[in-house]
């Protein structure tokens, strides 16, 4: 997590109070570390089942270390991605939903940075499949 290592369980992964069912052949684990330089960790992750499709979304965002708002940027990016890919009404191929989700994540991070002067330099990486 943001304050040190975070470990997830293999198998059922909690999502909004319910479990995300992953196929039995797929091992899922989560671990994060702040690195050797920083004291705080700005990583965050998302694992979710796309309703009715049998598809899974796995994503990690790494807030830019040392910049104001890195943890906030990673959280915003993942929430935005998830709202499009997992909760959005957009039908269509997974690749299209993923592209739309990444664009939404970029736009939301930029909007948040513009709205709060102290966070104007915040940023994050985002990797998803």
C-alpha cells in the first residue's frame, strides 16, 4: 500500500464488498514496495471482473515519486479506468474499452491537477490489461 508493502490473496479478490472470481488456473497476487529512496508508496492496483463477459481487468498505477499528489494521481487514474471498463455502459471490444478508460484516466488526472494548485505537477504511470 501507500505506507509500505501490501499483499493480496490468491483466488477471490475483494471488490466493493464482494469477491472477484478469477479462473482457477490464474494465480493472483499483489505486492508493492516504496523502493530504496522514498518512505511512502504511491502505487495502487485494480483487479476487476467485467460483468457478463468473463474478462478480467488488471491494472497498476505508480504515482510519480517525489511529486506532490502522486498517490492521489494513481488513485484517480485507477478509479477512472475502472469506471469505464468495469462499470461503463460502453459495449464493444475490450481493447476499445481499455483505450477509452486510459483516456478518461488521463483526463481526470489532468483535471484534478488543474483544479488544485498544490497538485499541479502530480502524475502517475498506468499499466493495464
